[in-house]
């Protein structure tokens, strides 16, 4: 089944995962082997491997899972599947997403620490233009409406709310808490993991990536607002 | 009319918009599809499309508007014109500018938040050398005079003042406030939008770009000065 | 013996040292000729030269030491061996490491300054996911276990502790203190040098590099946590 | 005399100035046309032009001055010589330097603002390893001595002191104050200009560049130390 990770199309998951990981590395999202990404492509789920330098992944390092049977149809020799796998699959199952990005961005971690000090289990912010880059449930319609807003996206006066789940020793043990958070807040576009990072998904790779960027922008801005004594909501 | 977006000259708007957007992305100005740019070239206005990854724009993704008729003479299939369009046109109409850049830079947003806490509707700073990189009205003469200052630019002891308008739910609804701010302060080189970003223009692409850089430098410096307890004026 | 610094393999130390130094320069680890790196390859120790622009090193600028005789078998004309050499060798001798990285990262320096104010001779942090990127002793097994943790790495609820030694006028005079710190804390993955930087090692180049990244991430996060009033342990 | 700006050697001033300006732009030193660089090469002084995008300079944009006659032997059509010229020449005359770099780095500006609040006319810092990257007078011998220190450089327990002169409306009016500061403190490796930036020189391009990097590192560190309440001396 080696053909599933071979394509000359730069937008094929086998090529996108390496190029996006290289890019995410420059953003500080996957430093020191942290973080990851998965893309669902028709009946196949592509997954970056665990514990390797993300900026150096090649197509042949990617795991491919068959969606219906949940069996690996391609496994790189001497690599291990990512412990994030059940979390990525949760995003696909509950939101019908097709891409999920996991970052260890320091801004995400700092936001969860600031919230922890106030016993908050969700991060909320409002009246910042970049909120309009986030869709309802993370999978809202991307058609541009009048006013420059996408049909399924938050408007400027909406409040963005991202649930925060508590970290666990083993990454896969986050699965139940992530599923619970996603079911309780069907509008949530992402799940923050306390002292760890964030999971962001989208209907398409582009939606997942641009929402991950908009969220990271908002997390960074929120930390700087806090340092300047400016409230979030 | 496909020929208006085809040129082998790297300084033609059809090529400059993609390369500048790629560059602005690395500066954090257009993350997550935010921000934009427009160039007026003879009788044609070139506009980056709405809601797409700005760092991946190609020439064929650009909208072209005829200046006199205000009709689109080239529209990329399946893309939407930017909601910033009426704001870009305002800069061309009121200042006879030929390029307008819109960023979501966090430093611009933070400056508007700091000013909000003091009920200020303009950002002012003085006696910082980089102020000399800004021209009167944003379109002052670029000829270098003695002392290293451009003929139409602020001098070191001038006070730079940038009006701040309040954000609206729909980007095009900013147009009236932007026009009012530009008419009331004919010396203004840019307009800040509260909790949103900044619009900067210039007589040329180079003037708009270097002024956007100088302003962003001043916004960042102002935020850091505030954190250190140093006043702006 | 010029052949020891000639190889067409990009992963050979003679090629890795230049490419890693170029990369470390972009991370701010080796600015202004500071910092360095060494790789032990079979019986040969490769060492970046002293006092040169690290981002411009070529293969022919690298010193090569014979491990058993401790004699240089290749010395670039008109360059001097790094004063870090005895420190790199200490990591090889005490931990059986094969790569050692020395950075002047500002985050490392700031962490030692914060600790100095509290008379602390070690930096400790816990319950941050990125801790899982660090191995026991810096040379723990890299096999991925269930939960996404490497077999020899810290778990989420472990406390990461990095000893801090006091700086000296001459870099080689740090050797005794580094050896003492490594012997007293056999679990230490690195040694911080007060007001100077950090030494990080690994069983492989990849382990040393990814641990240096994870540590730098933790140092930066710790500084930002301090600015926000969030404790480390 | 067009041949003075034509060379196939990447280390010739006509090629180094464009490549260094491009690099300095990525460091934030010459944003928005600010800053500059000059190299003295035998009897010729090469100077980046005034008021242009520094990251886009080509060899043919460079001014060349004859050292003995002080006349321009090459002037690019439609460009103006830099207002920094008399300041660069002062460094050559008083220190026998051969390269001088002028940056608008925000860290340099912030350091002068912090000093201003305490009425300080010099920036001093000590016991930071990176100080060893700075030479006495900016032109000390670069031969590596034992301990990893260059023969003409500061040692770890020396105090680095950089004089700060007050800014003026016209850049060339800084010349007298710069000369006075350099004569009064013959050990000074650079001159800070309040609310403006820094001038750094060296015997060679490499010395000027690495000292500019080490100073910028120290300025940034000093600002962060101040934010954490850690003293400089």
C-alpha cells in the first residue's frame, strides 16, 4: 500500500503534512518533536508520526489509517503512530472534520495558565476583529458573505469560547475529556489542554490551518492584553 | 481581460500583490486570512481577494477594478472581492494615494486597546527617530533633503498622530468613519481601527510599505514603552 | 587527515555542524560568535571553532579530535579550538553522550538570573507537557512507549531539574563545576551556566537537538510565567 | 568609475552591503528605510544610500567615496548619499575602523529610554557572558586567547559601557557629539543615540557585524532584565 503516501500533487496529504509541519516548526508550534497534524482524505486518515523532528518528516514517515476499518494500511518501519491519534479521530467523528492540528504553542499554554489562576475551564474573548476568522464548531461554511465574514463564522460581537480540559499523563487519556467538551459545547472550534497546548480542526486543511493561526493570534494577544491590564471580555 | 493580471515585470501589481502578501505574512500582518492590500495602477485598481490565505495568493486570484467606471474588469472565479475595497478606494479618493495596506498587526491592536483605556481617539508619539519615516498625510514628497529627511516627511520634533475609529460588525461600515477621520486630520498618514488593525496608504507601493513598517515599529515600541512605564509624548 | 571533514552525506558531522549552526543562529542561540556544538562520531570528536560567525562555518573550519588519544587529527589553519572543548568532552565522558550543544539563549540566561534572585542553584519546573521531551540524564532511551512518551523520558508529573553552575572568567574553568553538577545529579539532562547559557547533550544529534529545543521552550515559558505571576512548581 | 561597484567576490563591499542589509532587515535593524552600513575598502568608502528599502539595495545603488579626497567617485543616479555619512567617517577617522553599522533596533532605543528615566548618559552592564563578544574601543585584536576570549576583547568581569548622545533633528548634527563621546571614552565600542538607535564599528566587517549582534543581544537582555526587576550592574 506504499502508493497511498506517493503523489506528485503538492496538496495531497502525503506532501501537505511534511510541508505544513516544516511551516508549523517556524511558528514554534511543534518544537522538540511536540505537536502534530492529521488529514482525512476520502477513506484514509494521514497521521504524522510520534516523537520525531516534525520539520524533517518525509512522506514515507506518515501513517495511513483506513477510516472504516480503523486499521493502518501504511506504517513506516521503525516509527510509532502518534499518541494524538484518538484525539484526531474524535474531531473527525464528532465534527465531521477532515483535518486536525495539535500545537504546543506557548501562547496556548500561557492562556490556560492564566485561566487556571482564576479557576476557569474555558477561555473567552470578544470584540477583537480576528474572532471573525473562527467558524462555529470549527466547521462552519466558508462562503464569504457581505461584510467580509464567512457564512459559518463568528461575527465581531460574538464571544469566542474555547473549552479547557485538564492534562493527563498519557496523551490518549485526553480522549474522553475532549469528547465531553466537544459534545457540551457544540459551538467550540478547538479544545485547549491545560499546560499542554491546543487541538484545532476544520472541514478542510485550509480551514484548520487558518483557524489555528487565528486562535494562536488571539492567544498571544490575550497574553499581551493581560500584561497590559486589559480585560478579555 | 485576463491580460491585466499577466505581466513578467516583478514590480507589476499582479506580481507585487502576491509577493508582498507573502512578506506581510512573515511579519504577522495577515495571519489567518486577515488584512489585505490594494494597488492603483494607472486606471486599474488591483485588490487581494477576501478570506483566503494571503501568503498563497497567485496573480490569477486578484480582482481588478476600473477606476473611472468602478466596475470589475477581472474577477477570479469562485473568489469574493475584499470587504476592505471601499476603504482602499477612500484612501485613493481622499489622498490621491496609489497603494493601501491593511494589517491586523497585534501591535496596532494593542495600541488601540491602551488608548481605549484612556478614552483616546488618536494615538500620538513624539521624539522617536522612526517618526521621520512617516510623511504628512501619508503622501508627502519622497525627495531626500539635507538631514536625511524626506521633503514631505515629519521631522524629529513633530508629533505623529494617528486617528482611531471604532470597529463595526461589517468591514465596509468603517468607510464613513474612515473618510471623516481623514478629512478632519488631513495630516494623518493612516487610520487605526479599534480592536482590529490599521489602514496605511502611500503615493507609491514603496511609500505605503515603508510607512506601514515604520508605523508598526512605532506601535510595537509604544507597547514596550508602556510596559516599561515610559510615556509616549 | 583532510578526509575526516569530507563527506557527501548530509548527516555526517562535517556537514551537520555547519547546517545546525546556521539553524541555531536563526533561533538566537549562537549570535555574535557565541555558543557552539560538538558531535562524537565513532572514534572522532568534531568541534565547531572558536570566535567565528557560527552561521558561516564550513566543513573545513571544523576541528577533529581523536577520542582515545585526545589529539587533534584535523585542525583548520588560522582557527582556534573552542574553549568549550573540555565541557563537551565531559558530557561524552560522564554520560556517554555523542553530541553536545552550547547556547547563549537569552531565555536560559534570564532563567539563571531569576533563580539568582532567590539564591537557587537549580531550575525546576513541573506539569508542563513539553517536559516529556526531556530524557533522564539527557541520554534516556528514545523508543516510543504507549502514551506518546519515550521510554527514557520524564513523565508529565515528574519534576524537571537543571543544575546551575556559576560562571567563570575562562570558559574551560567551568569544567570542574560542570562535572561535579553532573555527578551529583545523574538525572540532569543539561547544565545551566549563570549569566551565560546552557550545555545540553544527547545520545544522538537528534536527541541533543530536540532536548535543546524543549529546554529552550521551557526556559522561555518560565520567563513568561514569571512575568504573569504564575509559579513554576 | 562603475567598476568600483562591480565584483564577482561575495565578500567585496559592493556585494556585502546588499547581502548584509537584507540580513539586517530580518533582524529588525533597518525597517522602513531606517539604519545603514558603510565599509572602508582600501582607499574607498562604500555607503548604503539614504531613504530606500534597505533589503532591496543592489550594488549599483551604493555610493563610493574616495578616502583621501573625500569626493564621491561613484554616485547612483537619482539616489542621495546617507545622512549617516559623516558619522561613519568619524568612526573611520577616530578608531581607524573599516566598517560601521547603524541600526534602529528597538532594543537600543528602549535601553536609551530606560537610561533617560534615570538621567544616565551611558548604558552599563556587567557579568553577562556575551560581553566577551565586545572589543576594547570596538577595534581590539581578534586573535583567540586561552579561555575563549579574543585578545582585544572585554573579559567577563569587565563592565561594558556605551555612551548615549542626545538625538538631533538632522542626523549629521550628531557628528560633533559622537566625536566627543568617542574621544572621552576611548574604550567605547559603539555610541547609542537617544530615542534613535546605535552606531557600532569594527576593524573588519566581521568584527563590526558580530559586535552589533552582541550589543543588540545585550540591549534586548537588559530590557527583559528590567521587566523582571533584575539590575544591570
